[in-house]
């Protein structure tokens, strides 16, 4: 509401009262008060000056309070609208009847998926049966807690028709005390030990990261390399090959090609390869036309298309490296189709190779143009910020080894050749080449201050497929690389780090205990109260670990509770993927491209135009037929998109909610609230309410 004209007239002056930026619903105060003539006059009465200053400060405070109230009202309105939309969304999901079983063939074997789902259903029906049994016993006087079991009727009540239930329940208690609780308690203790080891590892990583920041340790290139790049005379400008592998990624190809063509590097020293594996003829034509446009404006870029898509991305890169002209190049930079490097990317990465002949890889971190798009992207940003800021930075500084991220990195071609080149044996060819290069003695450099823009998957379906590949691939690689690691001529510490920390602890143990402990064992302890899971395992340590995980993304602190719950929810997909990769079950070797929406960073584009107008594209006008084809294709794609119901997540939601109801009978407060909110989290994910909403 605008202020009244009389009130506003009293405060008129020549300064700028308030300049405010509103951004849905973020705001920032750019300038609160411009200087007026009175600010520069020194009168004989300082009391009047101080009174005027107090009046101006009061007005400024009023505006700040109004803006904060506006922001709070916007947040409350958005929360209310979200809650109001959940009911209709659930009705649409149930009415449509679309489940994840329809798309299981895309990345999960139906047989394996059905077996896993059936196991969860068995636990669910058993928990429902036990809940009814326990409620009946509760109302017949069987009141007990996990730590104070009272069996007042086991030997005292006479047998009869009326007391048959007491006899049955007393025998059930004796069976679970003598036969069920001991092995369950053993599993609880094993998972607690694994949980503490993994938590200790995370704590040590955070302390090392803190030490790196305090000491301001970071990789620094040779001074002469940086100076030469600044002057441009007799500089370190080696031959660089840039590769953009893509496959049916029509939404993002223009952004990546444009960003790579704007890289600030001598044209005679760079060649860009667009490696198109698309099987859609329209997408092929569009990408080839885009390459032709940039060729017309002087970019040194070529288009390559494989008819037979063997080996997925690894096969694509391997085929490109077999070109005869590759021998003329010393380094290769790789960018996925949704990545948009800054124009100075090569200037900030290539210098780290100069006079460091043992450096095989320089990796930049990722930043995300859509990290605030929805709750799912915010939670992904927390995870990946910790991965780059803590895990990769610490490993890069301390041991010069980390897993190659598959993109936004520069390889020394000699390192690729010494390591055997790209292999198609797993779905994580980036981690595969990194492990083999490390075993050959090559060192890696991670640049936390060099960012490359990219996109996060906005739908749960796309994110789920991505996580399945990211967690099944490392287990495939572990099976294949374990003999090579054992026999490699590297130090014992490096072998221990690669086998125990890199593979077992962070790739196998983490998804194993996260799913087993919090989704299976914890609900079981509610029905077998003689096996206890301490409250500090359920609440306090996970809360501390979530706090540490969220430190690299401090603006995400309001999402710390959803992050904790969502990580446990995703453990179902990660556990299933880990098992399928470890034992070669299902379609563990099938590559599924993560779908992106082609979002671009508007802030970066504006900054690029303002700072360096020469990097704007001034090519031919876009073709109308191409635009028409793109629009038709986009409409066709949108018709195919829809939200689904995820059966495993829904079954676990009801299992956890059933266990939370049982925990009320034992008066276990922390366990009840954890199971309740975790069950709600599974319910929201199972109904596909966390990511992009299509219908």
C-alpha cells in the first residue's frame, strides 16, 4: 500500500529516499538514503541537525520493517498456497494411476525391482499385523517400554478362552526376547559402528576444509604463466582440444556451444569438437546447423556424429580421441551439453600445467543456474556444494586425488594415453579414468575458485535416474579395479585411501547403513523393543552431520531438516543401485541421459555483455523453419512428461508411519517424531510432490 500524500510531503527532500530491489520475494537495499544539501551544511544549532538525522533514520527503519513484513507475508502466502495445492495434486496422481513400474525398463531391471518392492511389502504387512497385535495387547494391560519390560501375565494368568490372547502374546514376547532381539541388536550395533566411522570421516573432512580456509591454501600456477597470459606476448598458449559430448539434448546444446565458442584462447591454438550421439534426426540437424553458424563467424569448431552408439559417453570420447589431428594437441577440455564455461576458463586452468609435468587433471567446481528453482534443486545444491567445497578440495590439497567429475575439467592428453584411454566397461567412465591415472602416478588439481555453470535436474524422475547411475557405477568399477589397486606400485596409504575411504566407506557403506539403519532396523526396533536404538543415533548425530553438510551452502540453513529427511529417503534408490552394481544385477550397465530444461544464467549473460561486448554472437539470423521445428518438438516432449507414483517410496512411507504409531505405545518421543516426519517425507517423494510438477 502506498503511503498517503500528506505523510509523504512532510518528508520530501532532494536525496533519494529508498531504492529497493524486489526479486520474488528476495529483496536487497541498494541505497537507503541519498545525501541532501542539509547533510553538507554545518549550522549553529547542532540539535536541529541531530533531530533531522533521527527523523531520517526512523523513516529508513520504517521501510526496512515494511519490507521484512512484505517478505514474511510472501513466505506465508507461498506456504499456504503450497499446502492448498497438495490435496489436488495427490488426487491427480491417484486418478492418473501412473507408477514408476511403467518406466522401470529405462534404468532398472523389472525382476530386481519387483523383488526389492516385494521385500518392502512383506515388512509393511508384517508391521501392520504386529501393530494391531500390539494395540490389542496394550488395551489388555500389557504396558511396557523398551528399557522397562513388564510381563505381568506370562505365568500368572490361567489358560482359558478369555485368556487365550494373554497366552499368545506372552509366548510372542518370550520368542522375541530369546530369538529375535539378539540378532537384531547385533545388526543395530554393526550399523551404529559403520555410522560412527562414516560420521568421523565426514568430521575429519570438515576440519581439514576449515584448516585449508584458515591457512588460505589453494593451488597457485607459475607466476610467469599468469603474467604471460595477461600480456599475451610469448605466453603459455598450448594446443587445446575442447570436446562437448551430447546425446538428444536439444534443450541445452545452444548454450554449451555458444559458451565454448566464446572461450578466450588463440583461434589457432584451439579446436572444438561437438560429439553428437543423438539418434533423433531433428536434434542432429539442429546441432549441426548450430555448429555451421559458429563456423561462419570464425569459430574453429567441427561436428562429429556416430551412427552406432557403442559405449555411450565413453565410446563417444574414445572415438573422438582416435582422430588423426588429436596428436597435435597437448590438452583436452571436456564439457557436458548443459555446461557453460566462462570465457576465461582456459586462462584460469591451463597455467596449472606449466612446469608441472606430473599434473594430469585440473578440475573446476560446478555452480548451478537453477539451484533455487524448487525444493529438490535446493537439496541437490547442498549435497554438491559439500562434495566440491569439502570432499574434492580436501582430497585435492592433501593427496592430489579425487574422482573426475566427467566435465568442467582439463586433461593432459598424455595422462589419458598412459592410463589406457577411455573404456566402456562401466557407466562411470570419468571415475574409471581418474582411478587408472592415479595408479599411474598422475596428480590432480582442484580449483574451488573456478566455477562452471550447469543445470540440476528439476524432476524427481530425472534425479532418481542420475543417482542410480552415480551409485551403481562405482560398485561396477570397484569390482574391476580392486586387483589393479592391490598390485599397483603406490604407497600403502594411497591403497588404503582408495579401497577403504574412496570406494567402501563413501560409495558402499554410506548407502548401506543409511537405508538399513533408518528405513528397516529402526522400524523393526519399535516392534521388537528389546533391541534398542539410542536416541543420539536417531537424532543428535544425524543433526550434527546435516549441519556440517550444509556449511558450504550457508543460505540453505532453513532447509536443514528437509535435507536430513530427504537424504534418508534417497537411500532407497542409492541402496538399490549399489546392490545392482556390486552384484551386476539388472540393467546396471545401461546409460540414461539426465534430462535438463536448458536454463541459462541471465545474470551471467548481462555481466558478459556489459564487461566484454565482443563476446556476443553476431551470426546469421535464426532460421524460421528451425524455430518451428524446435517448438513442435518441445510441445511433443511436454505432452510425454507427467508425474508418477513411486511404489517403493510409498510402501516405506506406510511402514515408517506404522512404526511411528507403534512407538507411541512405548512412549519413545524422539523415535516417534523421527519416524513420523521421515514417513511423511517418503510419502511426499512417493507421490512425486518434491520436484517439478507437470500435472
